[in-house]
């Protein structure tokens, strides 16, 4: 016991350096991958004592420096490990190995993104269930083929919180049929992006269900490239059209000739030239270079936090036998470029947070709604058309029922457009059955054989049907076709300067 104080004094002396208590630190650098380190620099606030050890490999130099940026080479030999006397050889290895899914191994749990490179295919057979971790999803640059059946669907969901969803990127340019993406009988639930498609190309979709996602389904035209099948003849046709446009401008400028119709014939297609805003434009629907067609059949988009279906670009979108219900914003939200078309047939759109169908069309956009049901929209109209210049709108054989904020609303101005409402049923709607904010010129509104019952302007009003039209001073060319409908119609207008036939106001 007498030696214990002496040992403590010796130990205390060993751990002191120049009157200061020596503080030891240990730093460990762990890299997830192999790295080549050429040199190590250590920045210190006090001069180094020489007791520091650094283990390094391959390079035989290391430097120490203090806060004054003065380098002090470490004089003590570092603990040497097994040296590496040559650089690591680079080998060609497969950077991505796609998993093989089978029904027997279902359900699967995925901890990291499933990335499908270009010219690769990820196949998911029927009755497979895949659970994804948080912020993990399927990112497709190549082809994704999900082949579910009616009785054995494929389920993609999250087992933690929100996963990314299925994201398609427009890189796969392989024209082989085997590299075509398709999704059949698949359910995408509780994801951030739902089904996000940036095309072209676009996958084939059949019986796709998107429910409980932040966004249900998003379709975008992300880039413009020459469509397959176009050749130098098409480029020559475009050049000839520019020549016709220049010739027309010369005639308008020097000879004051405004109405000229050119006939342009190429590949046995005769297309007239027409005038828009004083400039000559030529519309060639058969030879559109950046035109893509997207078809949805039996799609089900339910209970998504934002829009059920979001569409953006120059597309021909056709929807058949689909449902868009209980989404936080719009059931369908579409923003089209010129020469686009939208068609929905035999579908149900109901109980969405905002509008059932919200469309922002551009010039020469065709909108066709056939045999569809718009039901129970309480905070916005069933159908909203944001801009109506040079559009063709048709609503036929459809049911507009129990909407509390108007049936159909045409915002901004209507100019040089055709609006047709034929053989529809408007029942138990509050507000205007159809409301048109501004009618400028050359508008044709036609309503025939529609049925109106139990519609009210407000809860205290007994009016059966109300159609609101606001005609501007330049709306001289407005044509209201005789209305043959069942029910009472009241037309409320402002700034009336157009000739309205008596049959149109009964």
C-alpha cells in the first residue's frame, strides 16, 4: 500500500507534457467504397508533440499543420501496414443487377431504389406484393413490365411511411416490342408520386389503381424529338409551309389582301391554310411531329392527396371506363399544348376536393366528354375550362348530378370556339348549370335535348335551371342555337349586344 502513492505520482508525470494535461483524441475515417488517399493533412490548434500516429497505405507522405498554416512534417515513423504497391485495376462489372420476382417469394421488402437502366427490363409477374421502405421507389429508364391478372393483381405499397412510387423517364428509345413497358392489373398505394410518367415513350396502362398517394397519376411531355417514322419528306413539307406563310404575309402587307386560302398537298393529304390573330398558320394533324397518344382503360385513381390525374403536354389523351374519386384536389387536371385532344368515355368522376375535371386548353384543342358521370363536387364546379380560344368542346350523354358549386364553368373569354351540350342530364345542382364568364366573338353555343330537374340557383331559390352568359361588346358574332330541352331555362346576361333568337331564352 505504501507504493501506491508513488505509482500515482509517476502516472501523473507521464500524462503531463510541458505543464499541460495531455488530451488524447481518436479519429476514425470509414469510407463506404474504396478510395485512394494521396496525402493526409491534420490541422491542429497547438503545436504537435510527435506522439501522433497515422496509419496510411500506398503513399509515403503525410503533413501536419497548425492554425498558422505552417506545415510541420511528422518526424516519427508512422505505423506501417501492408503496403499497396500498385493502383487498383478497374474491371468491367455490372453496376445494376435487377432482382427476379416470383409469386412464391412474395411479399418482398425493398430497402433501396429499384433502378431499371436503359435497355434493361424489370419484370413483375402476377400476384406479387412488394413493400417499399421510406423514400424508396421504382425508377425506370428502360422498361417495366407488370403482368397482373384480374384475379391475381400486383400490389406496390409502403411498409413504413411514404415511398416514392413508380417513375418513368423518357430515355428508353429501343423500338423492340420486347422493351415496351406495360402495367396490367397493378395497385399503387400510399406513395409520394404515385405513377409519374415523363415521356415519350409512354407505357401501356390497363386496370391501374392509384389510391392514397400524394399524387395519383402524372403524365408529361418532357422533351420534343422527331417522332418515329418522320423523314426528310416531312421536313421538306414544313419548309414549304414556311414559304407559303411568307407569301401570305407579303400579299397582306403590300396588296392588302386578308382572306387567302392555300391548299397544300403532300403525301395525298390536302390541308387548308387558315388565319389566326392576323398571322397565317397551317394545321397538319396528319403530320404533327410532336404528337403522342395516351390511352387509359379501366384506371382507378382514388383518395390521392392532390390530383387524381395530372396531364401536361401536347397529347391525345383518351380515357375509357375509369374512375376518379375522393382526391384532394381535382379528379383530372390537364394543361394542354396546341393541337391536343382530350376524350373521356364511360367514366365516373366524383367527390373530389376541387373540380372533377379542370382543363387549361390551348389553341385548337378538342375536348370530348361522352357518357360520363360528374357527381358530388361541393367546393368547385364539376367541369372547369380555364381558357376557351379556338377550342371544340362537346358534352354528350353525360350525367351532371348533385354538384354544389355550378355544373360547367368556362372561365376567361370564349373566342372562335364551338361549345355543344347534347342529350345530357343535369339534376340537383346548385348554382349555374352552365356559366360563361366572357363571350368575345365568333362563338357558337349549342344545347339540344338536355334534361334539367331539381336544379337551384341557391338553396332558397326555386329556379330549376340557370345558364349565365356574359357577352362583351365585341361579341357580335355570337350564335345561340335553338334549345330544345326539358325544363325551365333562365339566361342571365350582361352587356348584351348580340342578336339572340327568342327560342334561345325560353
